C-alpha cells in the first residue's frame, strides 16, 4: 500500500535522480558480482552490515509506508487492534496525541483500514512502544532480520553467490532505508526450509509467521507436504491463532482492504497487462489468479525434494500475473534465487526501480499520477526480457551437456514373473502356461500370488507349475509386494502379468527385450499403442487411462500412453522406486516414481483381450470410483510430497526383497514393516 508522496519541484528532480541512481547501482552490483568468487563469508556479512548502517542516516521523503506502520502500532497498543477503522476517521479526533498528528496526515490511502497481517501488527506495536514515531526502531529490526537471513544463506551457499543478495542496493534500500517488511517474510520462509527436515513443527510455525506478514507466503505452503503432516498442521494452527487474536475483537483482520487491493490496485503489471488488454479487468483478474495458481502448483509438483522447490520462480510467477508490482516484492524471491545460477531475479533489481518514474515523480501532466513513463517501461521490460532469454539459453546449453549413459546389456537374463490373482480359477492356469511358453529359458521364477481367493485359484496355478504365495490382505499392490518377497537375489528382470487372460502374453519377449539390451529400465506394455479388442476396456477405463498419463506428462514431462499392468522392470531399478502402494495405485505409482527418478522408460505395443470372468474394478461402479480416486490420489501424493519417507528394499533370508523398511528422513529412526506371509510351494 505504499505510495510516492507529492513534494516540491526540487524534490521531483531529487526523486528522479535518486531512482536513476538506485536502478543503476543495482545493475552495477549485479554486473560486478555475477559469478565472482569471494572466499570469506565474514566479508559478505560485514559488507551487508556496513551498508545497512549507512541507511540509518535518513529516510527519503517520498517513501511513506512507515507512517502507516507507526499509526498501526499506536492503534494496536491503544485498542488492541488496528483493524476495522480507516485512519481518515481520526483526522478530527482530539484523542490522537500531538506527535501522531503529522504521522496521521501522511498515512497512505487513509480511506482504507490497514491491510497488514497480524504478525506485522505485533511488530509495529512493539517498535512503537519503544521508539514511538521515530522510524529507527523499524530500521534496526528490518536490518537485523536481513543480516540474520544473510547469515542463514551463508550456511547453504557460497559467499560469492550470497553477496549477490547481501550487497544488492535494492535489498539494502528496501529493508532498512525504505522500511518495507517483506524481508521478514523471506527470512521466515528460508529459516523454515532449513528447519523442515529436522524440526517439521518449527518449520510450520515459521511458514505461518511468513503468512502472517503477507498472505502471499501461502504460495510456499505446498512445500510442507514434502516434510511431514505435523508441519502443515502446525502452520495452519499458528496462522489461525494469530488471526484469532485480532478477530475476536470484532473488527475484522484487514481482509476487506485486501479484497479492495486485489480488485482495484493497478501498477506496473507485466503478464496481467496482456490479459487486461484482451479481456477487461474483471476477467483479467480472475484469469491471472487462475494462471498463477496453476503454474505455482505445477512448479511445486515437479520438485523432487524440499530443497528443490523453486520458490524464486514461484514468487516470480505471482509477480508476472500480479496487477500491481512494486520493487520491494522482489524481497520475497531473491533469497531463494541465491545459488541457482539464474540472472533474471537479480536483473529485476535493476529493472523494477525504473517503474517509479511516474507522472507523480516526474511531475508530468501528460501522465496519470501512477502511470509509468513509456521509456522507463520499455527499458524495464527489455532488461527483464534479456535476462530471461539469457537464462533460457544457459539452461539449453547445460541440458545439452548432460551425458547419456551407455547401454548395459544383460548377458544371460534371469526373469521372475509375478502374477497377482483373486478368484481367477478359470484363467490363471492358462496364463501360467502362456508365460512359460513365451519366455522359455529366460524364465527363472513364476510366482502366483493368491490374494485371498475363495475358489480354486491357488490349486489351478500350482497345477500349471507356478510357485504360489498367499497374501490375504486384498489389494493389487499388496499382492505384488508379497510376490517380491520370493524373488531370488540373482534375478535381473521382474515381469508383472495379470491373471485374467486379458494380456497378450506372446508379447512378453518383446517387453523384456529392451531391458535385456540395456536400452530401458522400465517397459510398459501399451494397449493403446497396440490392439484393444472391442469391449475389453470400458469407457471409464479409457478415460482414466487418458487422464492419468496426461497429468504425469504435464507435471513430470514424461509421456506415457497407458497404465497397463503388463510390464517389466529391471530389479535394480525397482529397488530405487521403493514401491509401497497396496492397492489400485500400484501401476501409476511405479510410473510416476520412474519419471521422478529419471529412469529410462519404453513402451511396447501389445494386445488386450476380453478378460475371463468379471473384473473386480471395471466390473463394478464402486470399483471404478475407488480405482480412479486412488490413482488421482497417488499422483497428488507423489507430486506434493511423500512426507520425507522412503522405502528401502533389502535382501532377507533366502534372497527375498519386499520386506521393506521405511526410513523417516530427519527423524533418525528405522521402522520395519511387519507382514504375515504364508508360502506354499
């Protein structure tokens, strides 16, 4: 809610000169520090401290946010809340102290109640109690928090990369000179990321603190799903509690002003300007919110770990679609750009200050008060565009240099076939015989998992020559995991086959061939690319088989055409995937984790026939709903977090895998899973 106040003609020139120096100094700092080695972290921290000390001399006359901060602090101490009443209502109030009269006259947008969050209101009240109208308290606080953030950055990144942030003129000016509190948001988020693995509850409290500064910090919250549920619960509880402190007093918490800001503020937009031109402001604001939200979720989903979440890009996307962009908003993202070898965030520190060359600061009657001068606008967009293009080129070059590992063929492949079966007495014997005929000498084991059948499935499988293992816990994934307990340690490839006779098993050799040749780690038998017999797949199956691969492609960039259960995978690759789903999500979990691990994936066209008997999934409405819901849940879970858990398969007893352990990363303990297995040879 900052504004540039109108001052005298001489001050207009001063403002113009100041903004030019501001932008030029940021550009010079980035140019001098970009990829320059600095060995000593103490030098970086001392340089930042010295720069902040210089800013304590004065505050420029045309920056007015801190008047609102002082007013909010006084109101909080006097009444317990600054919300609900606009400063304009107190202009003739004799209860306002004399030393606050000048402050009240200069509060920005006095017709609106405060917009600032509950955490900031506590900060404003505390600094007012100690310093009253003197801004030194806020200067010292904001400078101290930023220096703490620099110290935290130095724990993770090299001094040279941290100097790009610590010594940037925009960072120094917009924290302790212009007194923008956005650095508190960034410091809380960065500390939360550092604490996430070892102290998830504390991390959640820090994320809530950031959202209590400004609600835009909620864009980082999906990251907490990658930690543990306790982190997200702590964040939600802390944020709600901070608002309740003020909400219980019955005057609101500033959401009415937030709504007005979202609906009506318009300053220096980028992507939003295009939407505005094409659709008008109502549609443009809704569309910009939707576009930003979808891209933010996509960036979260593509990340592989807490540390990998690109918060700089996430906040950058929010700014791209925001109707109002101020230079100090860069404080949200700059700390998270450190060490990522991306130029655009730091180039923005030289570009965005130019946006304050407006009709107000230039005293130009040809421009609206807050309309950016066209030349300044052009230079701003040119700087940002050039930086984004340079980063794109650098990304292309670095991607082209990644070596492709040579194939590692298997000289004498040993294949284990696993066939989950539930009440498939009529089909399972033929499936066993067909697998034997198709694989011949390369078939080392053939395991049928009786998943709680009430007919003669186990006997039919045993009569056909299969090893049978009983898994009474129902679920396709449970059956597959049970079968894996019998796989011998020398096995190279594991083939999964349905027991209902629908798979075209003469294609088994074609499916395992790329694995034997070392050309792939996972091969999916694609029914879509092959031949599906009429009536073999229902309409819901076909729709789900289209939707799930589409989501995987959008999120992880890996193209699948099918979720077919007829598939083969190298044993070492399967162990990397740490499979854990116990029912309908097994196949999609395998494919998603293969995509996330960067495995070499191939699809081989195969046929698909009408099954024998009635399907337990597609044959019932309940089965279709449960399977579809679980598939979408697994995609969401894999996209937004596994809560820090990884399953670690290991050999046990007679060369078994599948008796897995779950390692809680950051907790330091290993919890073995217990499973009862009845083995019938």
